[in-house]
């Protein structure tokens, strides 16, 4: 404390006089300065290392991650003990920020005379296992050649994009093709829930007939309530602000390649806080591994 006091008041009094008054040696004070310099050098080196790893994880994930996910990567991948507050502060110093969302444009036409179904999901967005609940929705992507429309089918247990369809229009065939792809890939058991908004595409006879044949419980959001389909909205927000809004697409072909790239990244590499920082594929593998263990244990106990 005495050396610290001397250092803080070194411009007001001579070092010799303060050492004499406080009963300490000048050599002790200068040893204190050397320790201070070494600590400062260590702190600077530590900050440089943290900055390097932050920059790596930020750009390795295409600028998608904010401080919570970067903090997770530093702890789990780099095995670095650092607080999230420090990561937030260092990212601010490095001028690394999330891309703000752009203006929302509604793609739902709920003013129609087709059959409407009740909301059976009731915002239960975390089912226990894959293929229990699928959600779907439509969004648009602007290109120099006009709009593209995207319809993904999302498994809510893993947040995996099971299938998707891109086209120049957003009639019921856009959604139907995406659904048929997903059914061919996963073939869910009867009783699974299919959740969408009340758009005319999802209320068309062809679409509903396909769901009924697949044994689906048909669930639809309440009118004018996007929070009832929050997981689909969340995916669209991630797709656009993390990737699409950072580029300009002169052609629809360019946009299609970009969307394909991001969905592969989203399924295979992007960690999700709601999945305990697993990727969708890792979440499904984890479920299958735990499910197989339970089956094996049950067989052994009944043998």
C-alpha cells in the first residue's frame, strides 16, 4: 500500500522524501515498479491472446456469433477461463457487433376461406425428441433479379432444417415440395405435430391432405401472432442478419448458393444456446445415443 501511494503521488513529491516519510527503501519502491511492469506486460499479452481467439471464432463462424457464443467457444474449445463481461468488452474494443435486423415484410395471407386448424403447439418449442414437432414458414430474399421465397421445415427438438424449398413464387406448391422432401427423409410416426401460420399455402387441400396421410396433428398459429411460430421466425432472423444481409445478390442463382451454404453451416456447425451449445446435428446424435443406451438397458433388465 505504501509503494502504491508513492507511485500515485510521484508527480507531487520526490521519491526519496516519500520513502523517508513512510519508512521504506528506494530499492523496495523500484522493485515494486519492476513487478508492476511485469504484471502490465502479462496483462497486455493476455489481452492480445484473448483478442486473437475472439477474432478467430468470430470470423470462423462468418461473423454470426455475439459475446455469449464467443464466450462459450473460448471456454469449451480453447479451454480459456474468462468472464463473459470481458469478452463483451474486448469485442466492443475490436468493433465486433451483431448485424441489426432489417424491416419485416409479411408473407402470410390469412384472409382466405380455407380450413383453419387450432394451435395444438401452444408455444411448447422444446419437444423431448426429434420428429415429434415440425415447424415451417415462408420468407423472402431480395436479389437483383427479383424476390426468392424460402420455405424450410424445422425439427423443433434439434432446430435442424430437415428440408427446404426455394422458388420464384410462394403458392402452395412451394410449401408442399418442402414438406414432401422432409417426409421422405424422416417418415415421422403418426401423431407428430406440424405447426405453421394460417397462410393460404398451408391451408390448401393438397397440403392438408398430405399432412393427414402422414398422420400429422395439424397446428396453426393464432391470427396475427408471429410469436406462436417463434422458432421459424428465429431461424429467418439468423439467416438474414448473420449472413444474407452482409452480401448483395445480383442473381437468384447466387442467393440460392448462399442459402444452401448457410443452412449447411446452421445444421452442422452453428451452436445454439437453447441446445446447450450443441449444433442441430450434434443434438440429434446425442438424442440417438441416449435413446440407444436406454433401449439396451431395458433389454438387459428384462432378460
